[in-house]
C-alpha cells in the first residue's frame, strides 16, 4: 500500500522523529524523566499517528528497524539533557516475541554510550501474554543490565493482577481513563486508591498518565501518587523544545 511504502521510505531516510513528554514528581513538580513518543510528519500524507504506523510496522515486519532508529535518536537526545533524567521508551508487543530484542537494545545503548540504568521500557499487559516465555526472558535480560520495566496503560485491556506476582515490573502507569475521571467519578477515585495501595505493598513506583489540570494533579498528590504525566505538565515536544523546557525549568 501507499502508506506502507511511505513508512518504509521514512524509516530508511530517517524521517521519523522522536518527541519527549515530561514525567514529574508530584511532591515537588520537578521533572524526573521523559517518555519518548514517535512522530511522523510525511510531506505527502501529513501527520500520521504512531497509533497507526507502529501497528503497521509490526504487521509488515519492520518494527525492529523502526524501533532501533527511534531508540538511538531518543538516547542521543537524552545525553544532551542537563541532568541525568530517565528516558522512558515504548516497546511493542511484536518486540517481546523476538528473542533478539534485549541484545539489540543493549547494543544500541552501548554504541550511543547511554547508561542502561537511565532507560525504562514501557510494555503493556497484552504484550507479556503474547509469548510469555520469550517475553519473560527478554525482560529478565534487560533488568539484569539495569533497565527498568514499566507496565503501561494499567487498568485497561485484559488486566491480570496475577501478572504483578511475577515481579517483572518496576513501575505502573495508571491509564488516563481513570485519571481523567478522578474528580468527577467516585468509582475512578476508588480504583486509583486501590492501585496506589497495591503498588505501595508491592513496592512498585506509580505514574498517573493524562493529568490535564491542576485539580487532578493536587488530588493525585494528596492520594500519595508519586509521579504524574500529562498536558498539565507538558505536551510531547521535539528535542530542541525539550532542551529549552529543561533550561527554563531549572
Ligand atoms: O503519542 P500518541 O498518543 O500519539 O501515541 C499513540 C500510541 O503510539 C501510544 O499507544 C504510544 O504508546 C504509541 N507509541 C508512540 N511512540 C512509540 C514508539 O516509539 N514505539 C512504540 N512501540 N509505540 C509508540
Ligand atoms: O499508550 P501510551 O500511554 O504510551 O500513550 C501515550 C499517549 O498519550 C501519547 O501519545 C500522548 O500524546 C498522549 N497523552 C499524553 N498526555 C496526555 C494528556 O494529558 N491527555 C491526553 N488526552 N493524552 C495525552
Ligand atoms: Mn507509554
Ligand atoms: Na499509557
């Protein structure tokens, strides 16, 4: 298809960009890290969402090529940040079925000179269920090298709390579906409270995603949520704007 061909060309010509969205500590509003988010603005097709081209790359077998360039670009950008903030990077489910993934990630970090302890990989519950043995081995290899694993979109999809007993995660990201209703819907507030209590007991770090206003930030801090992310703190921005943001915020 036209989209597939354009995506191939964009990967080869290095035309897919990485943007960064801040993740802050809710206790003091300090930036602690950034999530890398792929952005593709094609001259003919215009802006194409990663929600479209990431699944296409997976389906057509070039997610590895795409992800490798994105991780390299993101890690290189992170090396220019004024502080050693963490970099959070999304892994797709196809990558967790490919035994070569851990080696490829660690070799990119080595080449770029990026400390694995500064990297977090965001994965979803469905991704771990796909090919459980391979996924567990990949995750174990990465964690042994110091990479941290966070469970993205927590609370959606086929949530299995039992998965948390495997202790393969370091962090939980509460899906914005709960966060956006925290001040209007009692059920969402109770669900978030329960997630926070559970993460406290399991010694998992927590990020609330999709915080869009001050009231949500205050409420989550009051409930004891450690970290937050969302338009209230900053939208995804390109590498240069991210550097400017960091210099203005310190
Ligand atoms: O940023 P946005 O809301 O447009 O992202 C849409 C989806 O694309 C999200 O689910 C996000 O996790 C995913 N995504 C964004 N960048 C990447 C990436 O670099 N790799 C993978 N695998 N997924 C990404
Ligand atoms: O699936 P994942 O959680 O990786 O997707 C993250 C996506 O959520 C990013 O593409 C980003 O554009 C989007 N996002 C980040 N902050 C907010 C927010 O405050 N509100 C909304 N609606 N979307 C957000
Ligand atoms: Mn994510
Ligand atoms: Na998410």
